[in-house]
C-alpha cells in the first residue's frame, strides 16, 4: 500500500516532508514511473507536487522570468514571453519526448531527475539560470552551475524541493542556439545536446555560455571552448578551432545509445556549426529532434 | 485448377470487420481475459550466456509466499523439448543454460505480482562455462561442441560453372555485408492461458499465428494425443513471425503449470521480458564475389551466407533455405554458387521474422549490385535493368520463370515516377561540390527484390492442407481454416475470396475463429501463404459448394426454385441465382435454407493441389523453389545532416507486383507498414550485445521509427497475376521487408559517399565507416577523413 499526500499549499508540503523525510516527490511522474516499473519498486509514501499551487506557472517581470517547478514543457513551449525572449527554452521544451510527454513532464522533474541526457539542463546552464529550492529551513538560491553535484545527484538537502527556476532576461544582442542530437525524430533521448547563449558586440563575442548534455556524468559548461571564443572575433577559423576544443574537452562514454567517438565528434561539429551560423546570421531553430509544436 | 469466378468482392476495399472492435477497445486480447480460478505464471531466467546449473532453491520464495508452486526441468511429465524442426529446444533448461534469458524454472501464484516476486526469490547457482557469444566466436569454434564450428543447418546451391564464369569475367567485384538482429515489436507481447479439463485434456487460449503448431508441440511435451490439446486463437496484436515459434514455448509453460495446480494459468510477458526472451531475426554475414562482363552483365556469383542461429535450431533450416534461394537477387546469372550455414551462438534462438532470411541475403545482393555499378561506372538503375529477370530466364535452382515476372515493370514504373537516374546523378554531382553550409545533403537509393510466395519447395505438397467450407444450420457459409487474424486482415480477405467463389456477398460469409476443435489444419499463418495458397484451396471449395447448391436448386424435389428442365447453365452472383439470360430465379438464402431443411449442413473440404510441373528436389536444390514470385522496386529519398550524420527519410516510392490485390487498401497497408519495418531495420533498429546479453532490451533503447521518422509513401500496386494463386494473387506479407534497408543505404551513399556495409546504418556506424575510409572511391581521392570538428 502506498500513502499519497496531496498538500493544498507549499507550507503544508514542506511540513509533510519535514515530518516524513522518506516521502517521494511526484510531479509529472514520467521519469518515476519508468524507473519504478523497471526496478519493481514501490514507495510507502508519495507527495503529489502537482497539487501545490505555488509551484506552478510562469511569472514574468521586466528583467526575468520565474518558472514554477511543476510547469509542464508544453506550457513553457506555448508561453509568449518564453517564445519572445527565451526562444531556446521554448525550443528545448518542444523536443522533450513527444506531445504526450510534454503535456505531463515538468521542468522541476527534469532538473531533479538529473539525467546526463536531460534536455533542458544544458539550456539552463547556457541561460545562466538560478534554481530556487525550499525546505523547512527556508529558501536557497543555487546558480545552475552548482546544481549538479555528480551522476544523477543534485544539490537538494533532505526535506527540500525545487520551487522555481529563475532566468535573467538576455540582453538584446544575445543569440541563443539549441541542438538536440537524438536517436530519432521524436520520443528520443539525447546522444548529444547543446545550448549556447552568446552576446555579440562589433563582430566579436563579448560573452558566451555553452552547456552540453550526454557527454559527461552531469550536464557541463564547455569552459575551455568558451574561454577561447570569449572576446574573439567571429570568423570561420574561430569556429573550426572552437569545434576542435569542444570535441576534446569532454570525455564521453560508450553506452547503449551511442559511442564516445561519435559523441566527441558531434559535439565539435555542433559547436562549430553554431559559430558558423552566428557568422552567417542563421540563428534560427536548428534541432534535429523538434517534436511537433 | 478451376477457373476463378469473376471477382465482385475481390478488389474492393471494404471497412475491416474487426476494425471497429479494435479501435474502440472492445476486442478482447489474452490479457483482457479472466477465467474463474485463474492464477498467474512467471519465469526464472538465466543471467548467463553459458553456464552449468548447480542448484535451484525455492525456499526463499516459498517462505515469502507459501502458496507459490514451481516447476523445473526435473518435474516434466514428458520430453523436455519444444518440438519444431529439431528436438533440441528445452522447455526448461536442465543441466546447462545456453543463453541469457533462458527459462530455468516457472512459478505460479494467485496474482501476477506475487508470481513475479516469487520468481525473483528463486535462488539459482551457476558455474559459468565458456561459450560462443558472437558470430566471430562461432566461426572460431564453439566450446559446447568441443571447439568445432557448430553448424545448426546448411544449404547449398550449385548452378553452372562458377569458376569458369569468374575466369571469363572482365571485373571481379567482392563485398561483405552484415545485418543485425531485429525484434518484432508486435504491439501485444506474448501471452497464453492454459485451462486444464477434467478429462485430462488441456485448453490453450492465446496470442498466436499457428494454433496447430501449438497443438503439436504441446501434445509432444505433455505426452498427450493431439486431440487432448485444444488450442483456441483470440484477438492477437501482431505477429510478424514472432508468434509462429515462441507460442509453443509459452503454451508449454502455461499448460505445465495449469496441470500441476489444476487451475487455469495465464502468462503474459511485459515488453522487457518479451524482448529478453523471445526469438529475433537472424543476424547475417554474407560474402559475395561476382564476375561481371564489361557491359555490366553478371557472369558468375559466388556467395557465402552465414546466419547466427542463436542457441537452438528452432526454424533455422527453413530460414536458411529461403535466405539461400533469394541470395543471388532477382538477377539472371548463368553460374551461381551459394553456400549457406547457420551457426550456433550463446544467444536467444533466432527464429521466424517477416521475410524469413530473404531480407538478409537480399540486403547483401542489393548492396553488391550498387558496388558493381560503382566499379563499372553504371548507375544503380541501369545495372539492375541490365540483369533483372525476364520471362524465360532460369534461376539458380534451375527454375524457368514462365509467367508473372515483373522486375522490369517495377523498375520502369519507379523510374518514371521519380526520374531516378537523372536525379541520382545530380546528387552525385552535388556531393562533389557540397558547400559547408550545414544544410542537409540529399540522396536517392534504389533496390529491386523478389520474394517466393508460400512454403519453399514441396512444403505445401507435404502439408496437403485441408480447408472446409460449411453451409451451417442457419444457411450461412462458414470458412473453416486455421489461418489466424493478427492484424494483417486475414478475416476480411477470406470473406471476400469465398464470397466470390460461392457467388454471394461478403456479408454472407462467416469466418470461424481458429480453434483446433472447429477448424481443420489448413497450415500455419506464415510465408505469405494465406491469400495465395489457402485462398486458392478455398476458392475450389467455394465453387464446389455453389455447384452442389445449384444442382440442388435445379433438380431436387425440395428445391424452392422452378427453373424447368431445359435450363443448363445456372449462376450464383451476389446472392442471387441467375439463369443463362441473367434473369433472377431465386435467392441464395432460400436455396440454402431449403437444402439445410432437407439434408442438414453441408461441408466441402478441399486440399492443396500443386500446379502441374511445379517440383523441387530438396536434396539437390533443383526445380521450382516457389510456384510464384512477387517483385518490388523501392526508391528512397533522404536527407543527411552533414554535422551529425543523422538520416531523415523524406520520400519512398514503392512499386509492388502483388498478382492481385484482394483488398487494395490492406494490400497497400502491408506494403507501407512492411516498408517502414524494413526501413527501421536499415537505419535504426539495433541490438548490441554485452557479455552475451542484449543491451537494447526495452523500447527506450530499442529504437523503432515513429510516424515522424516515416517518409511520404507513393505506393503503386502492379497486378501481374499468377495461375497458382487465388484470383492471381501472390504473397504480399513479406516482400515489403526485403528492399527497404538496401535502398536506404544506397541513398545514404548517394548523399554522403559513405559506403556502409552493414545495418543498421546508425549515425555512429556511418561515422566509423567514414573514419575507416569506407567511402566511394572517387570521394576517397579527396578528403575522406574530416578532422574532428573540422570541415567535412
Ligand atoms: C517516453 C518518454 C520520453 C522522454 N523523453 C525525454 C526527452 O526527450 N528529454 C528529456 O530530457 N527527458 C525525457 N523524458 C524524461 C522525463 O519526461 C523528463 O525528465 C521530465 O522532465 C521529468 O519530469 P516529471 O515531472 O515527469 O518528473 P517525475 O517523474 O515526477 O519526477 C522525477 C524525479 O524528480 C523528483 N522531483 C520532481 N519534481 C521535483 C521537485 N519540484 N523538487 C524536487 N524533486 C522533484 C521526483 O521525486 C523524481 O525523483 C522522457 C520520458 C519518457 C517516459
């Protein structure tokens, strides 16, 4: 028998968690269901995060958006402000699973599940997001770089849950690019996924953040590639070099979905292509795995 | 053979009879059925590819759940064998296990959860022993047979003088081609219910293609007379060959448990267990040496086919036989040698899968044609057109193709619709000057295939299948055959064909659900034989029924019709009895009712009759391997992302000679669905092995195409009839599996220059092929190996 808590507000949810620390949080359940079934696992108690109103919805301010943890990818994809100022986020939302999954899967679940292949994670890295978590002891703000501690481990303490994701509005001269390399055109787990955010001033790259997934135990920033590109003049040779650095600065693995060689190669090709597209001004959607908006 | 009647129902695409129930969820599949008192079975499986079983201990399982009962090999009442062709496939592993996932014990409990929990608590200890995990291992020698090469089956064809042909050739072209496993992914996993009866018999209800195979296998395993095993087919969600062999195993497990606990027992696999435990398509390795004249004519083909049979023989000899007979492709060649072997490995036995060996050997044949074309500077269309079979040509078994040969027609129609030659050449030129703009590169690929309909060689003669048509008490016409409906539309086409044979409407025909106490053994539902072969026998039976009723109408005292002695020629048409002038004399239903009132029900039983002159020698592989062949040309157009090598299929042009489309919409459905399965096989569906276990054992990792991966399909049905099939029909179920994979690889080559030798051609494989220099030779002269991250 499983006990299911359906708290009516955030404080109640935190109280239940404080009193029953083994309670398992459930949002869209699209990850949990799969793992539980495969492992033949049952839980004594679960808490339905979808019941908590404070955790849901997108709040827009002049300089940022704040996305509730239980906001579904489809809601993110359809949101006008996201589409306008955070297009990469709308794009990634449209590549998670297929329609059915997008209707249930939440951004908080994607973060907390902490798969190295989680599609939104490199995008959150590239956008410089902050994660707001809360426990009985109060809230904490975690810069996205510090969120992933290791393979499938996030910086959440017992009794804490993810409440919101906050993203600063990118400057007007910022380009955002996203590429998912999946195993097929929809319902695909990423073999390589890249989010890139760059500010361009006078044909030079003033600032750049590149997040990559499925190439390490956690989503990673491509620090060395960024360092080479930051401040440099945009030209084809820079793109070639950035691609070369990107493909060597990670050490991906062979697994059931792909090979280490392919992943390194493709990461380099994708980064190179993004820089070439910046030069040619083609910064539009470039996903191989858009799944029907 | 009697002349087929003029078609009326045949050729129309009526809504499927079973469609509404299936779409609304009213259809009841085995897992929807509950029999009072029913318990559930679960299976304990080997984690090792090769090991000795030291002990099996149920104490933990029994402690946790005292109601649980269990069976091991030691408890079997009859021979420990699932009887197919050979007798080597154990129901439960006895002393040794030979593959990961092999059943070691079965347990039963009141609920599925408890049964599965109990299976997890069975402690089996093993001592691992060396095995042959891969085909490479198998070629080196199998420890199971003292290090010899463990050959499960072999077949050879020798036609003409191959050595002379090679010596006479202007070019010798050599190639080696590999194909991987393929999993059926029928939408409904395997499931069976066994119900023990008071008289000692057992009833089996389940998801299957071949009720009589299950009956035979179970009678053997349980040491019962066949009629003590009643097998009943229920709504079945797909088969693709996967429910030809494995249901014998699952039926045996359910029946053993049911007889032990004297209760009905259900076993239904979940998807993961289904992938882990059930048969797959045989992986293959084919090597071809072809001698070619300067003008592109084939002079000699020397072909070696090696299939990975897995741990047991199952259906491997017949899969190999079909692989070998199709291995030279649909091309005339005076000198052909084909040597085929199936080798054992310590993996799940590979078995029946749509196409049955022909997709593997024709993948190689088609890639070899592309390679020959490249060597001689001839495009893929022209090299095939030059060599494709025409009427009067002789196959490597010495069969003269006398009629219904459409290879050229299929090619030409496909060319007309796609302008293949011109556009293929454009893409060749574009490849040479492709700008590095990140835009996808396009390519076109082509394949030409043939596929023998029905059983190979004398299979049909040997089975001598009976079919029955019955005029029942209600005066309706019943079709009684063992052909099962598992989504492919059997019920519908049987109705249509018999309606026309008798001269009534499809609505007058009742297709009786296959059940061994109700229907005769008209053979298995395999080998694309149902329409062509079973249909053909039914047409004769239907004609017989009509003749008998017309005789009755004309001359019996009890006839409700007064047609006078001078009327000779009567005709039944759409349920009406007509005289020579076409005047309606009465209705079928009135005549049938009067007949039944006077004489009771009427059964007409007919058996297979071979076409004159169709003979095959199974020792020498000489003669007519099949009485008719289907022909098909597939053209695939695709795009490849130059950065990721991800392939996206845009268009498919599918030209298929089916003899006669009984139900054109379903016929296209077979072509299009089968092609998608073939395309997935070609560029997506992959099973990798780690320590003898499948790594891709879930739908999250075994990747099949979704609708978003599916190209637009332009499907053309050509009807070039064969006298050996009902209404001229040839088999259509399997041929769509043959041409998709080679056409995709041909198109990838046209787009990228990468000559992928094996499938699935995943981006990873294309990448390593390119890094290894497997690119078309004029490309190799340039920059074959792009630096990582550098320009292509
Ligand atoms: C068919 C299919 C396709 C998929 N495709 C993709 C894909 O393309 N890309 C991709 O990235 N993912 C994919 N996924 C994975 C999954 O859908 C996503 O990771 C999704 O975002 C998870 O969200 P959820 O709300 O369903 O999480 P749940 O399953 O409810 O939870 C996942 C984990 O996070 C924890 N959790 C959830 N919310 C919180 C919170 N607010 N605070 C703390 N912990 C929390 C839960 O306790 C659980 O451990 C797919 C899954 C399926 C079944």
